C-alpha cells in the first residue's frame, strides 16, 4: 500500500514538472506554436529603424543591445550583460560597414543567430588615412531609407508569415522619411557649397546629401583631443575661409570647438548624428528636423 502511494506521488511529481515546462522550449520552427522573432539591434539608430518596421507584428520583440545613450560603437567592447542578450535573440540587426567591430566574436559564439548588416548596397565614403570606410551611413536620410528597406527585406525572409505587415510598416515609415528628405533638400538648397567644420567624422554622408563641404574634422575619434598643431591649422583655415559655423555633437564635449570659436569669432552649433535619444518611433525624424533648424540658423548670411 505504502509502495503504491509512493509511486503515485512520483508520477504526480513528474507530471507537474513537465506541465510547467514551456511548450515552445528552444528556437521555434513555426510548426509547434507561434513563431517568435526576437530582434536585437546593435545600437540606437538601428533600434529606431527596427521598432518602425516591426511595429505591431505578432510574436516579434525588439531590444537594443547597447542602450539609448551609448552613442557610436567605435571600439565598443561587449560587456557580460551584452553577451547574455544574444542568448535569447535570433536575429541581430547591425549597421555594418565596420561600425560593429565585435561582429566576428558574436557570430562565432552564437552560430544560431541570423546577422544582417543594413549598410549593404550603400556606396561607402573612405575615411581619412588608414581609418577605412566611414560607417555613419544612416546620418544621410537617403541612406537611412535604404537601410529601412534592407531591414524590411531581411525580416520578411526571416519571418515570411508576416511579410505583408513588415511591408506595410516600411511603406508608412519610408513615406515619412521621404517627405522629410524633400523638406530638407528644399530648405538647404540655398546653402549648397557652404563650408563647415565638424568635430567627429559622423557627417560626410549628411554633407554629401545636402551639398555641404566639410572643410575640416577636428576630432576624428570621440573623446580624443586634437593636437596643438591641428588646432592651430583649423583656426587658420577658419579665419582664411570665413567659416562662421562650427558643429559639435550633443554626445561629446565641445572643448575644442569652443577653443576654435574663441580664436576665430565663429559660433558653435550642435548637430546631432542620431546616435542617442528617446526610444520612440519618430525619434530619428525629430532629430533631423532639429538639425534642419540648426543648419538654417547657422548658415544664413
């Protein structure tokens, strides 16, 4: 009698354990339960694109690997917490073009992960000296549109069951980006050929799109201080060319910009490369609209 009771207790115990286990344990193949697309974006601008393209798609979650205040991923070192995020992800959205220097480590450690690079197909601008290609392609609105379309295609291939929803979301977002692009081209047309000085090499694609000329980039890597020789050279350039606007970024100190402004009489303005900000779908658009207002003020005669 006692032995039968013990057998029943073990049986109930095993049933309880297996009942508590998730039915969709591991990566779902779409045949047993709803497919889950767990999207991990490398940093802020990729995250904003992803939440627009994947908006309201069933079974899809979007997370940001590095957080909204990290900024550009120059020489970024993955933390232990970062690596844990890859465990649950099954698709990783990267900018590419050399921005995510840690990609090889990620693909080696997580072979299950589908990695997409949204800069594919975009002509890249060479950096200075041995710096390689400039990866800041999203700062150009035209390039950002291409990246959004690339993301749509990648997600449709990964999750074909929701192909139409990805397309609908993409069409809506691209329509807003195209309207913004037209607005900015019209407003900035009178300033084509204007020379500007920037303090991080984030704006070549932006300048290329709107016909501006970057006369000098003072701090090529964020956080690095320009040499006294470079500062003197830039001060001389600003004085000789009559440049009146110096463009710093909200993510980095403007110490060098202020020093040049003091010596030349030029004024320091803030241009935002959209690498930090609120985690809202319209954030990129609002940042670019603010940049437009800044440029109109800075470049007017």
